[in-house]
């Protein structure tokens, strides 16, 4: 209270009207009668304060003059007593500041979503919002975006009139196909082409990067088998150009055996395959923008195409009130998880991969797309040139433009890539960093590749170690999983990992040591030698 009185009587408070509140005081004092809502004069009242025992007379007493209105414990508003009436007097900020702030946030959100949605035109995004085609875009406000990247990489000349009508009445009645390429800049895995397959009724699109056109027949067979099983409807008709990849005997035989009608466009008349041609134009325009905006090397064009197609299937197209994803699959997709292509990613490191207890708990990478068969993202690490799929990641979308052109060597991960992450088959060589093979081994983590003795400056020396064999029965009793551990290490090794594990650590690899048959339930130490002691109930065999 003494501090309050000192503040009220100081020169600073006279000039600035500053108040000092003491939260432990039962009453507060004020020297200005004019600011009281209620004031009742009193006499013979004094107060003793702690400042040298001073006694101060009290001239009057005021009331709160305030009414608080609550509902369910929440404050709705406060009103103050004025001339016998309680009046609400809200504090209205400056209008110009409010407008400026709102416009800034609006433009920021619109620009960020423009990047997240693969630089798709704002009118297409607005059409999706208007028709409530997806979950996660609530509150998006369309605004004019002056995207310089789009102006540079989407410039178009005069084109033929678009045909927007739908020719089919149900999914898989008609499919458009086209192969694009070759391109001089090959992808990370040697891709020079891609095959686009557009379902006419829903406009659901699947994209397959290819190394050679000869792969078209194999990819198309797998695609037909997958989509027919997915929705329970047979493919009836396809339309392509006259490319050799569509006119060879293998392709013709497959269509004939499966009752698929094959329509061709007239020579030099691309307009008859306009759906596929227009998709290619849009996909390439947006992919150029994504690569330019992210700063990634042009060798990432297959990843950009796949990322764009993933978004394209989750946006309402012209004359559509539902997304291709919903029209084809039957339920409304969400876009809450979308992030800007090329955004900086921070991938959480499991304990097994951390350098020490005081070391970093995350590793920095770059987002290059969405996981093919898991719920997560595809992250590329420039230092190791590896790609993993993970959900344990956070992003900084403002920090893009991470340059991969500064000398990082692009490698391969041999992925049989498809836009439909939930219906794709991935080769085992993708699993470089995290095991994504089977449900029983989904938590198994591979240790990063160690330096070889030559890299460390020494001479190569093969190690001989002892192995620990474990047999782990599944809870449902369906089977027993066999794993090996290097003695003194906690890294679990499966049958497909043994040779690579030994090579990475310069360990002598002897195939006869590893017996992964479930019929052998032995658990214990197995020496790494050509003829280890016999395992009970088993004869050793090659993995």
C-alpha cells in the first residue's frame, strides 16, 4: 500500500496518469475524485501506512460501479455505471490498423496455401472452398496473388478451346492415358518419362515416372488390377495416342483379354486426347513453379510431379462440386496435413540413432512429397542423399529455397513410384534409414551406414563377431519371427538386412551362420564361423 501511495503522489504519476497496483492490498487509493463512478464523502477516517508510520486522512469512498455479465463461467462483457445506467464502452482499436493487419494475415495465409497446394490457381482453390470439397481449408479467404514464380513458369500461348464435359457416367468407364518425355534432365532414379492415367468420371489422376517407354505395359496392368479391386468396377475403355508404347502386341493382347476397348486419337490431333494433354500442361507448369520456389535441383522433377498430383486429386476442378478423391473413393479428403514442397523438415531421431544423450534429437531434411503407403511425408537428406517416409517430423514452411545445386550428388532409392500412396508397391531398397517393410517389422530401425576403413584413412580389416539369435512368437500365434543381433549391439537384423549390415560394418559375412527358419526355436549365441556349433532341432542353411 505504501508503494501505491508513493506512486499516486509522485511527479511521474501526475504527468502520465500511471497507476501502480498492489495485489496484496485490500483497498486502493486515488487522489483524483473526477474518475470515480461513485463517490461518497466521509469524515473521521484515517489510514496508517508503512512509510515512517504516516497517518493519512480518508476524504471519501468509491464503489466499483461495474457490472459483469457471465455465461457458463465465461465473461461476456463488462458494463460501467453512468448516470444511473450501466453502459458498455468497448475499446475499439484504430480502423486503419485493423484493416492493415487483417489484409496482411489474409495475404500471408493465401500465399502459404498457394505454395502448399502446389501453385494451383487461386480460382481452383476458391472453387474447392466454395463447394466445401475438403476438410482443413476453413477460413481461407481468396485474394489476388501476384506470384512471380507462376508468371515466369506458367506462361502459356493461345490454346484450343477446352472441353470440360464428362463423357462417362461412372468410374472406370473411360480412362485417358498419355506418356510424356523424354526429358534431358533425368530424375534421381534415372526417370526420363512419366505415364499419366486420368479417370474421366472423377478426373482422378495417377502418375508413374518411367525410365523407358517399354515399362508402360507393365505399369498399366498393375494399375488396372489395383483400381478395379479398389472400387469393384472393371475398366471399360481407354483412349491414347498412337505411340508405340500403346500399339505394341503386348498392350493390345492385355486389352483384348480383359475386354477393354482401346480408342486412338487421329494422327496429329492431340485435341482428341485433351484431358491427358491438359493435365500434362498443368502438371508441368506447377512442377516448374514448385522446383523454382523450393530451390531443389531439376532432378527432383519426378517428386514434384507426384507431389502435384497428390494435391490435384484433392482439389475441386472446374464444374466439379467434389474432389476427384471423393468422386472416385467415396469420402471427402483432408488437406490439413499439406505442407509446401521443399519446406525445411526436422525429422525426429529415435534413441538408437542419436549420437549421444546430449546430441540433437532431430535431423534436418527437405520435404519432397507425401508417403506412398504410410501416413506421413517423404523427406530427403542432402548430406546422405537418402529418402525416408516418416510421420515423426515438423516443418518450417517459411524456410524454403534450400539449394541442392551446390554440389550434393543425387543418388537413387529405386522406388516404384505412384501417386496413390495407399496402393503402391515399394521395392525393399527404399528402406534406407527406416524399415518400412512389414507390419511386424515397422518399428525396426537400421543403423546409418558406417565409414569404411578406407574412408577413415586406415587399411581394411574384416572383423569376426558373435551373433545372438532370438525367436519371437507373435501374440496371435500365427508365426514366429527370427532376428539376429550383433553381440553388444541392440540393432535388430532381419534376413534381408544381414549381408548389407555386415558390409557396412566390415564384418565377415558367412551365410551359413544365419538360420531364419521359424521351425528352429533356438535362442542364444552363434559364432561367426563357417561351421558354428549345431543349433538344436535344426541344420544350418543359407538365408
